[in-house]
């Protein structure tokens, strides 16, 4: 069964092009390291909740937009090895200016429960 890394990130609307460029670079790397699929989604219909919501989860500020993304791996072992290779890759050192506040990023690994 597949394994999923999920991410929720606040990105300034002014940084949309820069975020996409960074995402394109990381997509190439994730695929090189075994990922099956990489999906990046720019919010355009994210309602305010009564208790919590995507915007509050990452504490959006000003013109920030929520980005919801995931990386699909064939299995957890491939993901674990791919994540190590990703973090150790010299191309990561070149990505010094992230177009978002990484301290407010939510991320996690998930075992697939249902896939229709």
C-alpha cells in the first residue's frame, strides 16, 4: 500500500510563482528518490471554521494562502530512504530562500487507510 507525506503551508500570494518554482525543483528530487506522485494545491475555497480550519492551523497572516500538498510513495521503506536522500542532497543547500515560513508548516507521514 502507498505511503503519503502530507504538508500544509502558508504562502504569501505575492510568492506564488516562487513557491511553484521551488515545488517544481522538489518534485524532480522526490520523483528521483522514488516518489510516485507529487501534488501541490493552491487554496481557492477554504472556509473559516467555527473551531479550527486550514488557515488557523498554519496561522495565515495578511495575504497568505494555504497550500495543501502531498507526496505519494510506493511504501514507507521507499519514503524513509527517499526522505534521507532528499535532505542530504546538495540541491537542498541551494534552496536557501523558502518562499514561506517553515515554522508554520504542518507535515506528517500517513499510511493509506482507503484508496478508491
